[in-house]
């Protein structure tokens, strides 16, 4: 069985989405990648990444809105889930890992 591809999105792809991608990749059930919607993101989200993804998970609703503005029709059949995780954490911070572990538990089912 092929593992689904999950794309994690935050603003700058420096803290939340890379933490989520690394955490979930360690579970071994999905392929992960991360990107940001900001022009100053370490990895700016691209159409190739959108097309690669089976599911997209954003940290905040403003990122979902930005994705829709940037990629509209390419997102038509892509499920997008918002976790509601504010930009208050550092990369791999224990509190962030705990929050993501709880909010992403649905990926283990």
C-alpha cells in the first residue's frame, strides 16, 4: 500500500510545519513535506508540492486563505485541515511537539 503524502504549511516553514513534518515522518505511516506561504519562507510553497500532496495541513486559517488565493483550482480536490496552532513556538519545542502529537493523532488511525 502506498503511503499518503502530507504537506504541512505555516508562514515561513521554520518552526511549526517542519516540526510537524519531522514528527509525523517518524511515525512511518505517511510521506511528509513542509513549506510556507510567506515570500520570505525558507521553502515557499510551490505548485509541484501542492500537486504532490494527498492532504494539506495548515497551522492557521490565514494560511488556508493564502493557499486558496495562490493555487485556487489546484486545491479543488485536496483536503485541507487547519490545526489552529499559533506562531508561538520554536522548532521542535517540547510544547509544540505535544500539541502537534495531540492534534495530528487522526493521522495514526
